[in-house]
């Protein structure tokens, strides 16, 4: 993900003059719209640092002090934001150049949780937001009980245990132990959402969900329909994979545990949220074990790849496309592994501290192929930051947030088995139909399995924000939606004393999630376009653009445009199309889908 909240900056260092200008009296503005936008760009550039620097310290060194400092920086930023948005209303109805109109529009959507104008409420919101992030970061489950402090583990370690354990009861224990951590965030979350909703309404949105849905260069309702259309396109792929996975898991854990025609227990997929299933590929999902190629996990350990080497590997992919090497400060200031002596937020993120060259990664990397892919993903954000750093502040963003998430994943689609062989992390597979199906299954376990989860998180939050879901129903509604979309169920009874949505980082972190759903579809479109640019001929799943300066040039051009134009224009320049479309991902997985259709014959697919 991107760094939470921190995209725009703090204000008021500029002092009283700005404050006066921003109180939003609707009298005739004293400056032209262009002057106003130029000033906001300047001030936000200058002020963004404080928020990012304090946010960085709060996430990499969780203490009462770092929280308090970061909450105060956020408070100043949100105050500036509200005032600037209000002041921008003075230009409503004026004839503006498209660039100026776009800058004002970007300004109005610049935060993921706007505060109410009342300073006391704003301070409460910033405290809650900081505390939620810290609580998630500090949360631990003590596997052997609280009197064994060494067994108390955060989500990074618990996730790794879940990924590598195959004992039903132990999996249930780990899964439950982590999910129970959500409960302590339940009340804070309800209050936080109430305040952010109030802020969104003051800005003229129906609720916070409507604000989030407004960031896509089309009316919010139209966007809802686009997301729905994309989901319906890919649903059959997911259902086929779900059916196959259910049969495999039943064979592994017993038909009494994984019942045909019913939702699958959520703790069996090798991932805490059952959002990506690649960790059970090797021993459960692989179609043809006789032609197995091991994942890179073992090679990474055997060859002593540490976090720096893994990051260098990602960097070398980008430089092979023509991107610059990372600045020295990146290596000095990033946090690549979990520090042993302090609390941190381990969820991986990429930071743009000063809108120039101070870019960083915060991550608790392990020697796994999964984390190798994640660091390739995070560097996608970093290269986006570096590519658009010359744009005005308000345009220093992704074409839309799904683009930002898609850059590194697009690169990852070029991390083919052949590429992994090339960098010494895999053994070459003899080309065969079986090898292709194995590789497709592995990727589907990551990309197709994710799609319903990518949809469900905000489906739930949109309803929470609109009031359709009340706090008293948080957990019931969460599991209803997860059952409906993912076809999974909790392994044990959950109730309203718990808060299972809170066990997923992006909920307490208040990071919108539809961006990932969009990214997982979009990245296939982008990959295809890059492969075309590289002159690749052949089936798309064999394409790697590693080393292609032609593909790199097109990619760079897209990244350099940032958010300066409607994303439809950006997409068209790269792909020739103005719409997000699942056709490419569907075509990509044709071999697997045909195979799954045969495999699933006679099975009772779906769930009640
Ligand atoms: N890049 C991931 C995400 O965007 C981070 C992770 O998987 O840890 O949230
Ligand atoms: N990185 C996102 C997450 O962790 C999507 O894969 O949820
Ligand atoms: Zn990301």
C-alpha cells in the first residue's frame, strides 16, 4: 500500500495570513483561482513533510509521544485541508481551465478521513486515528499463553505460522488468536467513523463512502456500477477456483471439516484473511506435483538473501526498464525488517516523505517469495513517487489509486518462472502443458482468489459509512459479506463482542480498499500493453518485460503523468482503451479455466 493518510500535508506553518484566507467566507476571493491553486500547491508541499515525518516515526517507533506528535501534525493538516476546501468554494461556477478545475477537484478529495470543523471533534478524530493505527501495530497474540512472553507475536509472525502450519486445530488457534485482537478497536472505530462521516457531510458528500467513490473521474454512482460490472466479469473465475480449492482442502482436512456445497473455513488458506492462497499452492493446490517447481522460499534462505538483497533485486528489475537507481537516502532511512527492540506497524508501505527524493519503504521482510513479491510491489509506489516528483503537489498522485497499487504488481507479472530461474531462485521447469497449468494455478491462487476480498472490504465499509450497517451489527454483516463474496466462514462462532474487520490492517488504518480490487484487474491490462511495447509475441503468461527499454519508456511516461489528467486518458495512452476491463485477466487464465472446468465436473460447486 501507499503510506496511510499521508499523501497530502500539514498546514498552518504558513501562519495567520493563510488562516484568514482559509476561513472560507464566501466573499469575493482576493486571488484568482490559478493563484489560489499555486499557493495551495506551494503550502502543501512545504507542510507535507511534518505529517510524513511524524507519521513515519509513529509507525516505526510506537510510543505515547510519537502518537501524540503525529496526531497533532494530522490535526494541523486536517485543519488546513478543511479550510482550503472551503476557500476553494469561492471559485465554484467560475470558468476555469481544465488544469485548475482538476487541481481543485483533487484538493477536495485529498484525505481519506476529513474532520468536522469543530476543533474538539477534529482533535478527537486525529487521536482515534493515530491510536487505531498504533493498536493494530502493537497487537499480539501469545501462542503459548500470556505467561510465555516469548510466544507473543504480531501479525507478521502469526501470518507466517498460519502460512506454514497444516494442523487444523493449531490453525484455528492462530486464526482465532489474531482475530480476537480486533475487539479492542471496535469502539474506537465506531467513534472514528462517526466523526469522519460528519466531516465528509460538512464537505457536501452524502457520507464518507460517497467521498471515496468520487475519486475516479466519474460520478460516484457510475463508479459503483463499474466496480459491479468488473466483479461480475471475474466471478465465474473465482467460483471455479473456489470449487477446486474446496475439494483439495476437503481431501487434506476431511469432508467433515470442509463440506461440499458450503462455505470453506477461513483459516485453511495459508493467509490470515483468506485473501490470497499462494501459500497453500505448493502442497495443496498444485495440479501436477510430478513437474513441481518449488517456490523461492527455500532458495532465498539457502542463498542467504537478506532484506537488502531482496530489495536490490526489485530495484534491478526497475533499472532494467530504464528507471534510475534508488537514492542513497532510501537505503539509509528505510525500515526493511522488524526492529528487535521496539513496536512498529509491520504492514508494508511505501512513503513519499518530502515530495522529492526522500522515499522509503517500511516493511518487516521475511525470506519468503511472498515478501519478495511484496517488495517488488512497494517499489512500484516508490518509482511512481520519483517519476511524478516534478508535478505540482496536487497532481503528485496516481492516475487513480488503483493505478498506484498496480504498478509493482504489473512488474510482478513479469516475474515469471523463467525470470526466477534467471536470478537463481528457481530451477527451470521443462516446458509442458502441466508446467503451464502449475504456474497458472500458482498465480490464480494469488490474483483470482483475491478478487472477492478486494471487493468485500469496502462493500462492508460503504454500508457502515452510509449507516446501513450499525455498530451493533459490525461482525454479523462482515461475515455475511465474506460468506457471500468469498464463500468462506469463520472456523468458530463469532459474535458482536469481537471485531473481525479490525483484524485487517486497512480497516483501523483507514486505507480505502477498492483500489486493490481495481489494481488486480488493471495490472493485467497494463502488463499486456507493456508486453506489446516490448514486441513480445506468444501467450501473455510467458511474457516478461525484464530488460525492455521500450516497455520501460511507455511505463515511465504513464508514471510521470501522475494525476495530472483523467485516468481514462492515461490508460488510453498506454493501452489504447479508456475503460478498466477484465477481458485480459480472463484471457490470461484461459488454460487454467478450461482445466478447472474439467476438474470440477461432478463436484457440487458454490455455497449456500
Ligand atoms: N502492498 C501490500 C498492500 O498494499 C502490503 C502487504 O501486502 O503487506 O497492502
Ligand atoms: N497489499 C494488500 C493487502 O495486504 C493487497 O494485497 O491487503
Ligand atoms: Zn501497495
